[in-house]
C-alpha cells in the first residue's frame, strides 16, 4: 500500500457502525424516502420542507446545511463519511473547502451541488431542501441552478471551444441574452480561440473553456472540485483569476474544493473539513489575488 493510501485510510476509516445504530440509520433512510415521495414536487415549486425543524434564511444564505450525515453501507457495516455537518454560505461569496485527502470534501461538494444525496439532515440550496428531492427533480434542480468544473475538463473532443460552451447554454432554462457566448469568451480571455478544438488547446485553455461552458448556463452557483489539480502554476493561477473575476462580475457564488492551502487565500470564506466534520470556518476580510498566493 502506498503512503497516500495509508493516509486516506487513517483519515476516514472510522469504526464501522453495527447493530442498533445501523437499524436507526436504515430507519432514517426509509423516513427520508417516504418524505421525498410526498414533498419532492412541492420543494421544487418553492415550498420549504425540513426534517431538522429548521427554517433557512434565504435572504442572506444561498446554502444551509443542517446536521448533514452521509454514510456508505457495505454489507452489514456502515461507514460514516460526513458526521453531522452544520454550515451556511452567503450569497455571492467565494468559498474554498479545504481538507486533507479522504476527509470528505468531494462527498460534501457532491451533496451541496445535488450530485449525491445525504443520508440524513437538510441541504437547503436556494431554499430547496435537496435531501428530499427525488432523482429526476434533483436533475432538474442541477440543470436550472448550478454548474460544475472538474479536475478533468470533460470537453467534447469533436466540438470547438464555442460549441462546447453552447452545450451549457442549451441546457439553461432561462435564455437571457445579456450574457452572450462572445462576452463569456472575452471574460475567460479566449476570444481568439473560440473555433479551436480541444486537442489544439493547452490544459489550462481547456479548463477555461469548461468554465465558459459552466457560465453559459448562467448558474447561481459554480462548483469546482480541484479545478487546478491538473494544471501547472501559470495556468492554475490564470484559472483562479477567471473564477475571481466571474465572482465579482456576475456575482456568481463560487465553491471550490482543494487540498492546497495556498488557494484558500483567495477566498472570502474558508471551510476546513477534517474527518467528516467542519473543523474551522474562517472569514478572509482581504482575500489575496491569485497572482499573490504561494504556489507549491
Ligand atoms: N461510493 C463510496 N462508497 C464507499 N465509501 C466511499 C464512497 N465515496 C467515498 N467514500 C469514502 O469517503 C471518503 C471520503 O471521500 P472524499 O469525499 O472523496 O474525500 P476527499 O475529496 O476529501 O479526498 C473516502 O476516502 C472513502 O473512504
Ligand atoms: Mg476529492
């Protein structure tokens, strides 16, 4: 086993839960399923439904998590990955989620963004409790409100940069011609490269196109899971600069997951995840610009 794998194991392998606790876990899941059946449509229409007796403050907060737990079941064993996360995020913030490998960052991001579902707890995003949406409504929610960039850029190889960005635009519910594809390529500094194919671009340029694709949906929230993880320093800084610009220019709430503490310096809000819990929340009054942070 490599050193890295050993570390991951240490971070997450808690004592698996058996017996009574496992029974309770299964009951919670069943309750959640029943509530989903009754409430999914109502939630998508804007009704607030809670399992934790909580009323979200949708004026100020774009996201509120209440007692969010996520477990994976293998046979008769439950492994807890998130162990009761309580946190809220302000509208328009630039948030970095920091933590060691295996601490649960991706799991947390996937739950906040509607890619995955919590086992227990409330996940309010734009007032919708995602923990009680059925899969098809969760897909609708993602399509209408959020966008993603990943470590791997996931561009379609037979489409140009512009056409790749248009894939995002075509998915958007509200067609708003205030922000054209041309404007977006201006923002990412790639107006000259709009007609290039992915193989004609560097990794950094491809990642910028994936940001263009995300922006063309005009999402309320842009999620990035290790978005600079595959990039060298110069391209990594460039991508972060674009994210900061987007946050300022379009007021898009941005949530970036990274294991690189240097990147946290550009955020307004920094969340430390450790062993499935929020360890620390820090507010940065004067975030650094991506050109000022250390890089190593
Ligand atoms: N589908 C899954 N099934 C079982 N365990 C999982 C699954 N996904 C994640 N885990 C566990 O959760 C831990 C945290 O994973 P992850 O959220 O990807 O951490 P991070 O992004 O911080 O590296 C993993 O190390 C793994 O043990
Ligand atoms: Mg991860």
